[in-house]
C-alpha cells in the first residue's frame, strides 16, 4: 500500500511511515532510496507532520491507543500543516469501537475520521487492486476516494461513519460460512467418487458458485494458484477469519440481528486453529480439518 502511495502522490510530497517493527519501515525506505520518504519513530510524529493519516491495525484496542497517542496533546492545528487532519482507518474492527475512535477525533477538534476497511488481501495491496468500503459523510467521499484509489481499484461508499465496517463484516461473515460449506461439499463429492475438478466446474456454473469454490477452492490443484495448492500457505489466515466472525457476531448481537449459523461456524474455526496440522494456514484449510483427500 505504501509503495503504491509513494508511486502516485506528487514527488514533492513526503510519505511518512511507521510500524512497530522498525525493520519493515527501514527496508521500505532502503528500497525507495532517493524518494521523499521519512521513517517516523512515533505515531505522534506522523500526526504532527501529515495532513492525511492512514492506519491499518489488527485489533480495536490498537486503533484506540494509536489515535490517543496521535491526538494528545490537542495541539495539531498549531503545528505542521496548520490544518485539520484527515484520519482514514483501514482496520477491520467492530462498528462500536470505530464510532468511539471517530468521536475521539471529532471531539478534539483536530480533524475528521473515516472508516475504510478493505478487501483484497496481501496480493491486492501489492497490486493496487484493493476494494475499500467507506463510512463517511457525503462531503468527504471525493477527497477520500482520491486517496484510496491510489492504493485500490474500487471505493464503495456505504453510508455515514461506521457503515464501511458494517458492510465489510457482513461480507466476511458470509465468506466464512461459504468457505465451510464449500469445504464440506467438496469433501462429500470426492468421497462419493466425483472428480474434484469436475465437481468444482459444476458448482461454479451452477447455483452453488461462490468465491471459496471458484477462486479459493479448498481442494489442492483444483485452482493452481490457490493457497490449497501450496500447502494452504499464504492467503487469508484462519485467525483473521475467526477475528472477523467474532466482530460480526458481536455487532449482530448489539443490533439485535439474528445469527443462526455464525456461532457454529466460529466454533469450527476455533477448532481448526488448535489443530497442529491446520493452524496458521489459509482458512480454506478447513477442508484438511474435515479429513479431505489431498
């Protein structure tokens, strides 16, 4: 993402980067030597100097802690760009914590906050083909789009602040269910004696078609470049699927939305992550967990 930003922002603009692992930012700076890149030692250093701040963090408490460090003391308008900052959070967290983060920014009077979770994974981030789902007021859509399209190919405005995350969690909830169902269906068919590639072709030209069956098929070598075809390495980790499923179920509970299958699916992912042959792998490894033929 940072690579694509640096390639597309004006050469005179400075890109400031920070990561808890300094080796990562150090390597990035070395790979782009001669370009205007600054490695910040703290997140506060970024908020003091940058007009636009993009965060991608693992958990809700990370978002809260980073924003707190960026906003205090509340003197940003008196330093650096001398203008309100634009905070774009691309983390996948729950809407309640995102709303708290937004309130923290707006109540400080130091800027505006937009939730912009993304889809596309490591491959999409590297290729600049990510899809962003944003929650923002209408007047913020264009400036946010202009920035995000430097790192992706599509921006979907889902509504006011928090709507981007709600859309992302609904999608990933469905993805998690579809993945387990695809693993079960492929395992059934193969145990019934069906050829896995022919079964996948049937599903993908019929009503069972979905992303886990067509793009991320869980049976090795049905899709040549899928994680399943390389020992389930890479891809979308089961731990990330567990996190998103938990967040979706939490948000569903808070809104009073019924969830019949979600808790059962979460229990499957919990078990997969305790299996020594499956943990740390792409979430399609559920197929291996079920005893599928590899």
